[in-house]
C-alpha cells in the first residue's frame, strides 16, 4: 500500500524550516505521496518551489480557513481547531482522484511534529542496528491503526492501552472522556475506509480536543483499533512545537532602514 501523508501548513517565519525538516524525513519513506494543503487563498511560491525541489511525489492544494474560524495572533492557541478545512480538502481530493480498489493508508502529518522512520516501515536492519521490530507499522493498516504520541497532552506521552492485542482504553490526562482521546499524529486510516465513507470528515465546529474524534467516530469503534509500535509501547512520533522566533533586532534594524534583504527567503 501507498502512504498518503496529509499536511496542512500556513505561512509564518518557521514554515520553510518545518517543511524542509519533514520533507527530508519523508524522502526516506518508500511508496509515499505527500498531500500538502496550504491555509492560504493562493498557492505560495515558497511552498510551490519547496515541493518541486523536494524529490517527493506530491499533490499541492490550498484553501483558506474562513475568517471567523481563523485563530488570531492574540487568541490562545487552543481556542480554535487548526488545519481542519485543509485536511478535509485533502480527503475530498482523495475521494475524487483515487479508486476504491487502490490500497493505501492515510496519515495526518502536521508540519511541526517529529516523525521516526520506524513509524512507516523503513526498519532497514542495517540502519537500525539489526533489531527487527516494528516492521510495517502504518502501512499494514486494515481500518484504523493507533500508537503512542510523545510530548503531548501535558504528558511525556499519551497512548492507547492494549490488552491481548486489543485497545481497551487510553492513557491520557486531558479530557479523558473524549470518544477518541488521541492526537492527530497517533493514528492512520485505510484509504478504502475513507473512500467507502464519503461523508466522514473533520468538524470545523468541534470543541477543543474533539477534532480527532469528529472524524474517527464515523469510521471505527475502539475495539476495532489496530495497535502498532509494539502494542503501543514505543514512541515513534513526537508532538513537537517550534518556538516562535524573536525578531527584536530585525525590527530595530528595519526602523533604521537596515532590515535584512527581503529577497532572501527564510
Ligand atoms: C494540536 C494537534 O496536534 C493538531 O493536529 C490539531 O489540529 C490542533 O491541536 C488543533 O487543536 O486544531 P497544535 O500543535 O496545537 O496541534 O497545532 P498546530 O501544529 O499549530 O496546527 C496543526 C496543523 O495545522 C499544522 O500542520 C499547521 O501548519 C496547520 N495550521 C495551523 C494551519 O493550516 N493554519 C493555521 O492557521 C494554523
Ligand atoms: Mn503542532
């Protein structure tokens, strides 16, 4: 099966650095298709060129989050869900451009997380020191597969709890009563399941923390979840978040007409 990674992205100082970082991880993944959806009224030159030069198979889409749903600079970061319309557009693209007969797996890969190659299936015995665990983590997804996510929910990690190979609950502290108390980075969905359920999508109005549940609820039950990463005992993805760079000197220099050369892309 081919892995489709869906990445919403938006313009900010660290955007290029984030996209370079994850694109170079994805370059190591075989049979991979990157769907990048810009939160923007147009496809930007920065992202267009980055994708063209990435060496990856990709699809480049864009849709701007409606103003009333967009988080303002001053809003706390939990106020509104992010990347929702972008992920939904990617789902629509898959439904319009892929056949039910195609074997694929869909993963929502935010641009700021950190992904181990072991999450996919590139376990290469040589590269990883000969230990043969965890092959085909995401790629073998039948319906919905799940695994731990590091550095999320105010914990070292969140994870599904597994007994006798089945998910029986979740280790999480924040809003544990959510139907699927998991971060976006902690699950993958079979393409066929998404194509067969054409109405399944993320809810733009989902309450904080309920975005993941809004999609998963219409696709699976907890008992059907397929545990990965050694029965959910290994952390293979981290919910890292980049610090917003301080531009104090840049602003001071700009006031003196000495700001950095705007033709140099960062
Ligand atoms: C957490 C989850 O990990 C996200 O999957 C979830 O979408 C988000 O909460 C949420 O509550 O909506 P967090 O690190 O807080 O993530 O969110 P970001 O990484 O800032 O944004 C998630 C994705 O949406 C990123 O790929 C980001 O580039 C994109 N995004 C963010 C936009 O496309 N537009 C925006 O205005 C902001
Ligand atoms: Mn993030």
